[in-house]
C-alpha cells in the first residue's frame, strides 16, 4: 500500500507541476463562467415588458402585487380560475405573455404555477417569482402571524414555482433541470477524457522511455497501475474542486457585477441594515444556485455525481491503461484512442437524448450501459425519480462499479503482459492472449 | 547468496529458458554470458520478479525469494531510462523510497553518491537537461543507492560511454571488495575476463557451461604456445622439425619474432625449448589460453553450424 501511495504521490506531483494542468485549472472555470454568462444573459425570449395575468380566484392578493411598480411587468388580476386550454386559446387572453395561477391552497402547499407562451429568461422568471413571493409573505404575516415581516422571512419556507409551457402544460419535467444534469454528466465525461488521456500518455511514456523496468524491479505491475490510477484520479479530483470553488466564486461575482438587477430594490435598501439575513437571500436569489437548490435535489446530485465520477473514471481509465501499456509504439496508440473518444462522445449524445426522450426504452437501456451511464443517469437524477424508481439509479451505479472492477482486472492483466513488450503491432488477438495469461 | 533452481520459461510455445541451474556465491562476480536472444534478460527479470517463471525456484540467502528481498537487490536493466522532467534529486529519492528506504536515509545516500561522483550541483537539474553520459551516472546511482547486497546488472556497459564504463567497472570492483555479490550479463568479454570470478554461458535457453574464468579458459585450450626469440627464423623453423606445427608468426623487427605453434605427438614445452635453445635467443615463452570470446564462440558456434546444416 505504501508503494501504491508513493506512486500516486508522484503522479499527483507530476500533474500539479505540469503547465497544461495549471492552465486547465484556470481556463476551464473561465470558459464555464463565460458560457454561463451567455446562458444567463440570453436564455429565454427578450421583451421590454411582459404582460402578466394573475389568476387569483379567492382574491388573496387583493389585486395588488408590489407597492413599487416594476417596469418589466404589466400586471392584471382576474378573480376566476381559468384552465390551461382556455388561457392558451381564448382570444381575450392572447395579449398576456405569462400567467400566474394562485389557488386557494397556496398558503398551505406553497405551490405557484407560472405558465408562459414564449419562455422568459431566468432573470424574468426570478423577478416575477420574487414579486409573488414577497406579496404572499405580506399576506401570510398579516393573516396568520404577529411577527414582523423581517422575522417571518427568516423562518419561512420558500415557495415552489413550477414553470409550464402554456401550450404543453402536462410536460411536468423542466428541461432546465435536465440541462443541469447534462452539464454535470458532461463534466464527468470531460474529466474522464482529459485524465484518461493523461493516464494513457503517462503509461506509454514510462514504457517508451524505458523507466518501467526499473520501476517493476521494485513494485508489482498491479501496484504500479493502481498507484497511477489513484494518483491521476486524485489530480482530477483536485482539478474538479478548484473548478467548483472558482466557478462558485465567479458566479457570485457575476451576480454582483453583471446582474445587480436580479436583486429586489427593497432588498438592496434593506441590505445595509440586515447583513446576515440578506446574505442568505442573496444566495437564494442567484439564478444558478436557485436552479440547482430548488429544482434539483442538490445533496443527492452531489453524492451521485461523485459516485458516478469515481466509477466512470475507474471504468474508462482501465481502457486507457490497457491501450497505453499494450502499444508497441506511440503512433500505434493513437488509432486505438479514437474508438474510446467516439464512445465518450456517444455518452454525451446519450445524455442529450435523455433530456428530450427521458421515458423511452432506449434511454432506459443507455442508463444501464456502463459507457453511457454517467451522463444519462445524471440527467435522470436531475429530473428526479418517481417514488420507488430510485432503484434504477442504484442498479446503474452497481453495474458501472462491477464493470469498472472487471475491466480493471482485465487491464492489470494486459498491463502486466504488455508493459515490457516493444516494437510489436497491437492487434486484438494479442490483447485477448494477454488477458488469458 | 542466489541459487537458480531448474528455471524454465516459455513464451508463445517457444522455450526461452530450459532447466537453468546455477548459484552465485556471496562476494563473487558471476558473468552471465550468451548471444542475443539466449534468455539472459528473461532470467534476470525472473530473478527480479518482473516476470514469472513457468517452473523452478529462485533461492535468496538459502530461502525461496520473496518480494521483500527485492529491497536487497540493485537491478540495472538493459532497457533503462528515467523520468525526463523530474529533477535528479527527486527522481533518486522516489526510486530509493520504492526500494523501501526511509526518506532520511535516502536523502543521506543521495548526497553521499552525488558527492562521490562530484556532481553535487546536479541535484536540482532535470534529467532532460543532462547529457547522456550524465544521465547514465544517475542511472547507476539509482541502482546502488539503497546499498544492495546483490547487484544484478544487465549489459551494464552497453550504451555507456568509455568514461562511464571505466567508472562502473571500478565501482563493481569496489563492491566486490566490500563483499557484495554481483551478477552481470554482458557481451563485453574483456570485462568478463577483467572482473568476473566465474561465468555461466547460456544459449537458446539452455545452459552450456559453468565455471571459474581460469578453468573455462583452461578447459578450452588447444595446446597452443607462443614463443618469442631473437635470431634467424629459418634456423628456428628447421630446429622444430616435424614435432611442431607453426600456426602464426609475427615479425617484430630487429631480428625478433613471435611464433604461435601447436605440439604434435607427445611433445612438451621442455622438448620445444631443448630443440630451439641452441639456435636462437629465447625472449619469452608461454601457453596461450583462449580468451572468453573464443570460449564463447567455440560453444555457441557448433550448435549454430549443426542448425545451419
């Protein structure tokens, strides 16, 4: 074990002192933040003013929303409940871009439905949701509590907003949450590809510069392979953590510098006097954090992201190690990398497919196939599983882990037999022979 | 110290080693000789547990060798290399730690060896910044850094420049003086004669010979003598008559000659001296023993010839 750790430490050290690793550590989060900025500032239909109809059958809102007029919205109230079809098709409602359904149970179940004709940007969604939530807070405090509004805000539960397409209200899944899963899955694939290639190059380099025989006189091939996988995996993890920290920090800065209008003017006014509370509100108001914390089961997501990340990395690193150790020359390796890169791209396409066809049979199968499981299951997880459906996630993870173990065993056989072979042409029968030995 | 017992190994249905048996005694230098493809490297890899044998045992200090014993072995493989982007110091530390040394001891030893080779300034240099000869020195230090009691050197003189060959030869001799055991595989027969106590010759996976260098040369002598004299060559040849066969004559100038000849019938060196003593002034006379390269060729060649037929 001590030797495995020594090998792992060397691998980590080598990665940490490599210029490309450091560059990726800085450029990666910047690229992600740039894409996020584009996403946040351009998603959804652009309009100067949104016509909103609030359907408040029980007149809970008393025909008012916010004391200060928000130029972004022009708001009308209707004291009736109109069903989706009527709102979608009736001529008199055509001028409204957004509808907010406030039913009589909202004070208990905290559910508010917003439907749209053309999808509003995150900014518009959050602003409208914010106005509705603040108004409901006032009502709740007035009706049921002797607390001040400030005290109430500190303890209240957040409202659940469901965003629906007016023309397709039964599509209960939010694509946005699917995209979050897709981004998580794609990050896994990106890291697997990046660090899998590092593994391949590392193994092939040790082989080509002939240090491997010196090493093998001190450690066994399986120790050497385990140390490499552990070290490179840990370097990938460090890279990921730094990405996480930098992206979070970047989002926070983005929010303050580029999207200050996401804040309610009243909140800004209160901010100076109510530092502690407002820090929380701040976090809750960030679109990205809202997206993950409110629409996605974040704790689950992070746990399963880590598990799929580790299992996926182990699974694919077995293939990269196999190729690296068995090639006769470096150019030989290139042609064997192409199929793996194709499979990794296929995994991303599978995640994309899962967003749009989550209930298809193919999606289900792709979730169990180890090659595509990390992306497909991340999307599935971000959509959430119906009651009793979580076994699919566990089964997929189990299959992936078992496959990783099996392929690591095969990889170590190929590694042991191939690492000291030079100058041959790599062919499949040769690999099979090495596996059998 | 090290005993090889009935080691056999096949690869793709081809025998690489067949029933190899020999021992390396404590404090001796044993040369493992054989042409390319004889199986020397495979045997060294088996001893270092890099590959497994199909049959047989390796005994180290009288017991079946375990992986823990590798810490007592210093192995310089024929195919050798270093991490090019690592510094000399870090690289040596890493390899020493893999051999089981503590960090403190490893650092001490690194300083000792860098000082010994007068290369203290190289510690922070990356291997890619060093010349080939410099890297070779580092490679050798990496092999002996953990103070092994058994050194296994596979073609230690190949790829090294003459200065480093001399340096390694001196170090090998010093190791022997310190009572350590050394197993060397080499094509360099001059080195074998110069530093080895005994030799084992293998060819096509089979063991052909084992013995001390002197005995091996003695066993392969062909009754050849070299006599150097001053005088008339014709008088010398006439004096020999039919009892001797001249193989080679070398004119050294100024009426001096060296002649290599074989005895015929029962003639001895005394008979030779008696025959020529009155005719020429004898300068020197000695029996010519075959060099290890000749022993090597003699043993390997017949087999090849039989195969060719």
